[in-house]
């Protein structure tokens, strides 16, 4: 989203809010265009007008649950600080939401998660999740702003470490190769903080070599396509391709398909139990950028398709 204007920043500063996450939240239709209402957003019947007055302008309720602290950076310290939810009004002013009907944020301090709810008065709303009393620059690392470094601020070794941690690099690789890479990352992180230039250069070369191996077929897990199709797979880790489908139209890819990396690991234990490990990626949709946050899996779901049953497994 675009930067906040000075009036909002001054308000946050005045209220001792130094760490906050500002975002645009949009409602879109199936084609990715801004969602509309049957009577439009501005032309309402009596019941909607009454609801709008009751909810301080909102019409369409919206809620997201179980958002982890790690997804709220630079907001932190959920277990210690008050977390507030604000919405930017039409006139550019900031309003705190703290009401069951008008919108609010609920914090689970033990799990370090939040639930938020608000009412849309237009297809796109701008909200701010803020950490109260966060102007500090305390010595405790947990109290520090957690804004990540930009690529042009990173050293060459830090860039190599970031690449080595990439999920895409390791999603279809053997456990042995991942373990070896993680051990090298741990050493590199220590050297990046206090090592000599020579040590940093040597560790860059080590990571380069390991990353090249991870990029090659040398470290790939078994390929499921080479096996005979069977309901009873032997114990092992297999290389599989995945896609996401519509619930109502299982023969069509879901719009979320582009947000899921196609290569995945199918892990089968000695008892035949299966786990699927895969990664997601950000996509542009309806003029906004975001990630897949929820995905449903249906085991042996039978759906009538013409005169046949399609079984999804």
C-alpha cells in the first residue's frame, strides 16, 4: 500500500505508536474486480441504511482469525503489549475499532495470535494494526523494530544466507541435503556478525556450492512418476506435482493455483500414513499483492460429475 499521510503518522506518533502494520484490505469478485453489492455501495434500502448506522458506516462484515505474530511485522510483543486496530475514514482521519458490532481486534497472548473483524463500507478499506507504547528502542531484541533489511542494505554473505533459507530451494530436496545446508547457514550467521572478511568470503563460497547442489537434480527426492500407481506406497519421500481445484468444479483449477508452488514432497511413513509438504508464493490479484492464507483438503471426496463420480485424494 502507499505511504500513510503526515496527519496519520502524527496521530500515531502522538499516541506513542512506533511499530504498526498498515494495509489495504479488498473485497473482490470471482474475476478479481472490486466487489459490488446488488444495490451498489451507495444506494441502500431501509434495512441496510439502519445496519450502516448501527455499525458506524460498515455494511459487509469481514473477519480473519488466528493471525500469527510473525505475519504482523514490524508489530511484535503480542504477549506483552496492547495491540490496537484502526481504520482510515473517508476524510483521512484515523478511528480505533474496539466494538463487537463496529469492529475490533482480539489477542490471544499465550498463542501470540490475533483475530480481527471489521465492516466494509466500500470495496477497499485501509486498516492499521498497531502495537501500543512502541516508541522504545530497548536493548531486548524482542523490543526492537523487526523491519527486515532491504537487499541493497545486505552484505554479500547475508544475501547468500537469505537465498539458502528460501523455501523454493528446498521443497523437493532430501532431508540429508537440507540438514547439511541448515548447518552451513548456522555457521554463516555467526560469521556474518563477528567473523573476519576472509572468513565471510570463505563461507560465501561454501554456501554458493551448497546452493548450486540444491538447484541441481543431485539432491532431489524420489520421483513419484517413476513408481507404479498404487494405493499402498512404500515408506519414503516422493517428488510430486500438485494443483488446487474449485470445490464446486473440481475439473477446473482454482484461482489460488498460481499461489501454490507446483513441486511438493509426499512423505510416507512405515505405517503408510501420508503427509504433503509444499510452499506458497505471493501473487498479484485484483490490483493487490497477497499470499494464500487458507487451503482446504478433502480426503476421498466424491462429487457427482455427469454420470460418474470423481474421487479427489
